[in-house]
């Protein structure tokens, strides 16, 4: 299978099969490292932070690599009390897509017409092999969450377990392109007032957890 792996931060990309490559390519501002993992051809790239970067990278990799599976790995903040520190993502929604009204923000399914009755339908991931990790629903938005009140709104309003800045965009691109997608995320922080220091302290270890889990999953495909 031809798999494209996307991360938002370079540390996350470097943690996957570190130091290994069959070749390196540069496409515009996107550096791509190609590796062989089990029987699969894998292209891995750090897209940079945020939904636009993630969507651009997913679209480019789908074309350049003739991708059969889009995968995003790396780190996330935790919104609730779900046990564990590394998760297989089974659903993704976007937490900043919708309508801003006088009585507050109303969420809609990403890409849907944000007028009329509100509904949020998740993007559903392709199931990964069982590697002993719990599943989680992730909320994606173009903001790093440092506010516990906003964290609660995302948890309660969108049934989110985790929050990040890329997964929902990759999921939306994959859906539009008719490709399956999957994701593995390890947590660095609790999306609260300590998020910045916790993210900095835990980035490397969490990146390694997610990367090792992705390697295990790919080996079992």
C-alpha cells in the first residue's frame, strides 16, 4: 500500500522511523521523506501547523505519491478524562467551522452550508489494526487551546476527546478525494492554562509514542 503520513511539527515527522529514508524530495515548500515500512511505501512530511497547511500537504501527497491511505500522526491536547496518552482516532470534526451569531457560535459539518438547521457529522477514519490503543474523537481548529473554558465548550458541544490543528482538515481532503484516512495522536497537554509549557515539555516523548504506534499499525496492515 502507498501511505502518506502528515505531521504538523517536524519533531513528529522525525520520530517516524528516525534517520531512515530511501530518498528525499522537495515539492515547493514541502520536504518529503520516502521509506519502506514492512511491505508498504510510505511518504512522510511535516506540513506545518494549521488546517491550510494540512490540506495543502494532503492534496499534494495524494497526487505525488499516488496515495492509497492518508495518515496523520503526532500530538494533541486532551479535552476530557478519557484514559490513556496515545489514541487511534476514529472520528474527526472541525471546531471552528460554522456560523457566528448574536447568541454565540454554532457548529456545522465542515464544508456544509452554514445556514439553517445546524448539524455536525464527523469524518470517519479507516479502522487501523488493533495495537492495544483506545479510540478517540478529535476536534480540529486553527487555534492552540490554552483556555479551559473553551476546552469544555469543545468537549461538551462536539463530544470531543482530543483537540489539534490538522486532523480534521486531512480528513476533509481525504473525503473529497475519495481516499481513506487514519490518525494516531499522543497527548501533550490538557488544553488549559498550562498547555504551552506542557506541550514544550512533552512534545518529544509524545511524538515518539505516536510514531511507534503508527509503525506497529503499518506493520500489521
